[in-house]
């Protein structure tokens, strides 16, 4: 028995790569590189379309269609600029896009101060009560004030009004100046647009009428205010530019759809055709190294992800070149199928793509966790194949994981079809949900394609499964179910030619399946292996005790060495029959290993008793092996020995049965027959419990009938009871 070492902590990031290089071969790296190249090639079909040689003025020799969906750059730019221009025009008319310009307000304040100071200089000195100056300031004449108003401020105030102001006292002028300044600045504090200027000036004049100013001073104040008051709003360029950019970005790109005819055969090629052909990549203006780099990095990233994920969870898969090739082949094939659906000239074809196929196949052929890891990679790559369509990515991811869960346990081929309908139902739900959330009625209307996608994936999986099993030498659960059919030629022969062995194999299968399920091993594999482990007995069935009912035992007349040779040869004979009927290796291992190197004790002891010296060699009475290499084979080996032994128990009871079962397991452990299996002590305890439970069911109590009751009496009682029932 392999004793499990205490598992150390998982390798650190710095150790992962060296460990990976150490545990893999060049062939595996070559397979991984080949897979990456194929994936990249499929992706670059989208990124690097073939170019055509056309010029303006030529007549097209054939229809030129868009090889992929692309953006019509010229038309998109025209619509975006038009939308931006329209927003700018609206902003010019919308007061919400204007700000008050404080510089204009300050300029008005400076102007009114200058004007009032000029008017103040016209007041005669004798009218100044106490100016506080030793020298009298210069007094300007009304004519000079009028001239300077026109020169400096382009303002005309009637001479009569100027004379009235000049006749004011200093205190009266201060009141005039304060009132005029306050009303002008109060008006300028409001938002005044070009269209609202007249209303602002009228409002100012109304305020003058309400003030204490009267007569010519009031008239002069009105003239000053109406001329100084001006629009104080300026366009908020930052807000306008933001609105312009939003309008620009809001315009959906005009797309040239995949398959759309750009130039028809016989049409003259015009400049706009050249621009469209350039947009779809049919006229090369230089390689798009950005797209190429993005594709390469994506493929490298996904290959790195799947490699290290398998390294952490399934190193046995990564170290198996056949399984690496299988994972890569299925992944490339499903991506290629996705590419075929992407070139169909129908935008909804993406949702018909059977992306769940990968999850179904890898779960059936390898393992559910391996299939889950590969499904994540597939979802990302299909998103690129369908031009960053995140709906396709979600369908591939969730639908693929649902497919993995749906076929984790299969009992018949119809379960694969059932899984297809489950995936289809989930796809329909996803399409409806995403369509409603994104306000995309097309997704809702075409949600039925999700159901067809799931069913199509299951149909392809059922058809491809036998070929993949044959090509990669892998046996799926469905193949095992087919092998367990009693109508299989070998099992049918076993049932007719060696019925005792057939019955024994069925009982061993029941024991092995229960025990395998109890420890988390593959119960189906254990059961099928049990059915075929003794098919070698078909060559000489009467030499085995279970087939000797009512016959003499031929071994009574044979030498122990010859009997041992005949008994042990059923392993070699079984392998020959397995090769003849092309049984898979996972089944033939049960034939070769179920006895391991065990000793044929009965004939060995007979030989020892008959020998007068110590010339009997134990190795001459042992099976050739090898010892059981896996849990399932080890379980069948124990079940085989247990089933044969319990038939010898007289008056069986739970204590006797459990004691015998545990003794057999202990003997096999002590003899080293379980050393190369993966069974732990805890596993063996659960195996013993499972064996005991199944065997107790085999020895259930039966009703004992008195011997004196004859068949005629039983039939008579039945007839009597039947007549009484009718009455």
C-alpha cells in the first residue's frame, strides 16, 4: 500500500515554473505550443483579413463583401461632428451654459466712478460748504464736462441736466452719486444676456423712478445707467466642451456588417468604396500590430492560466501527453466551430454556437474540474472570436459550467441529451435576462437559439465521443455503461458457458461498486471491471469450483503444480480474450491485476504435504502480477476474495461476516498486495463496512416452508383462497 506522505504547502509562485519545467517533457511543451498556434491562427482570421487590389475608377471584377463587422469611420465621424455641432448651437442659445463675467461688472464700476468724479468737478467752490482743503480745486465748466464725457466715455448728457447737477450742493451730489452707483451695480449683479439687456435697462429706469432722485438729476442718472449697463454673461466653454464631447460619444458607430456587399461586380470603384474597404481591412494601410499583440498576449495568458491551474489541481493530466493532446484538440475544435458560426451572415448566429460541447466532452473523457478550467479559457477566446461580444462570453462560461455539472454523473447515453436540454434552458434564461437588463429585445426574441445551442452541443458530443475514445485511448462512462450491458458478447458467453463465474462476477461488482462509492472512487469503473475480471475462466470453466455444480473436481486427479498452472492461467487467457474483443485498458487492468502476486494457497499446501523434501518453491504457486495499481482494482481484488470466502460460512451472522471481511483485508495488507494501490487505512475501514453491509443483504432471511406441504397442497390452497376471494 502506498503510504501518503504528509503534503507540504503548495509550491510558491517562485517554485511553480522550475517545478513545471522539471516535471514536463519537450513533447508536452511542443503540444502546448501547437495548441497556442492553432488558437492564435483562428483568432487572427478575424484580425488580419486578406487584402484586395482595387483603385478608384476601376470596374470591380467581383463582389467585395466585408469579411468582418467593422466601423464605418467616415460616416461615424460625420454623424458625431454633426451631433456635437448641434449641441454647441443649442448651448449658445441656452442661458444655462453662460457664466457672469465679473470683469465686466468691475469695468462698469470703474466707469461710473470716473463719470461721477467728472460731474463732481463741475460744482462751484462757493457751493462747497467745507471741503477741508486750503486751496480751492479747479472747477470745470459745463461745456468742458460735456466735451470730456463725449471724448472719454462716448456719453451725451443734455446740457440742461449737467447744469442742474453743477448747481447741486456737495451733499446733494453725494446722494445723487450714491443712488446712481447703487442702482447701476445692483442691476449689473443680475444675469444680463444680450436678449435681456433692454429689460435690464428698463428695470434700472424703473428703480430710478422709485428713488429719491427727481428732475434733471434723475434724467442724468437714467442716461448714465442705460449707457453703462451691458450684458455680463459669457459662454461657459468648459461646460459647452463637455456637452459637445458627450454628444460626440453618444453617437453609436455606424457598422459595416459582416458579409455586407461594399462593391458589386461591374460597379465603378469610387473614393467612398476605398474608404469602406479600408475600414474592413480589405485594403491594407499597414499591419495592425496592436491587434496582433493583443491576440498573442491573450492566447499566452490563457495557456498560462490553464497550465498552472492543471499543475495545481491535476498534475497527472499535465504529465499525460495523451490527455494534454485531448484537451488541446477539443479546445481548438470548439473554437474553430465558434469561428464558423461567426462568419455566418446573421448576427444572432453567435447564440447558436454550441460552446457547451467542450464541457460535455472533457467531463465525460477526463474530469469535471479539468473541463471547468478549459471552459473558462474557451469563454475568453470565444469573446474575441465574436469581436468582444460579452454576451457570448457569459453564455460560454455559464453554459459550459452547467454542462460540466450535468454530466458529472451519467448512467446512460440519454443523460447527455438531458444535459443538452438543461444547458439550453439555462441559455434561454440568460438570453432573456441579459436582453431585458440591456434593453435589447433582439436577445429576448432570439432566446430560443440558446435551447438549440445546448441540444446541438449534446448531439455533437454523442456523435464525437466514440471517435475521441478510439483516437486518444480513453474510456468514457458511457463506454463503461455499454460494456456493462449483459448482452455484450463476452458477458453473454460467461453467463451461458460459466454461469457460476458470471454470478460470482455480478456479486463482486455489487461489493466493489458499494465500496468504491464509499471512499469516493469510481464506482462504475469498479463494477464494470468486476464483470470482466474473470473472463479468462471461459477457456476452461469446469476447472473452477463455482462452475462444478454436480460434477467431479478435475483437480482431484491432477498434480498441484499443474492445477496451479491452470488456475493462474485464467489471467493470461483473460487478457487474450480482452485483446480479441478490444476491451479498453481501464478494464483489462482488472483482469491482469485482480490477483496481484497472491499465493494459490490450497495447491501450495497440497504440494508441500505431498513433497518429502523442501523442494517446493512458493514463487511457483503465485500469480505473475502486477499488484493492484489503483483504488478501483484494489477494491475488486478485495471483493473477489471476500465473495469467495463468505460462501464457505455456515450459519452466517453479522459478527462472523464482518470478522471474515476484516481478516481478508488485513491478510492482503500484511502480504503487501495493497502496497502499490492508493488505499489508506481509513479507506480500508470504509471498504470493510461497505462489504459487510452488502453481504448482509445477500444473506437475508427467507420464509421456511414445512417439508410435508407438497406442491399439490400449495396449489390447492391457492385455488381455495382464490375462490373464497371471489365470493
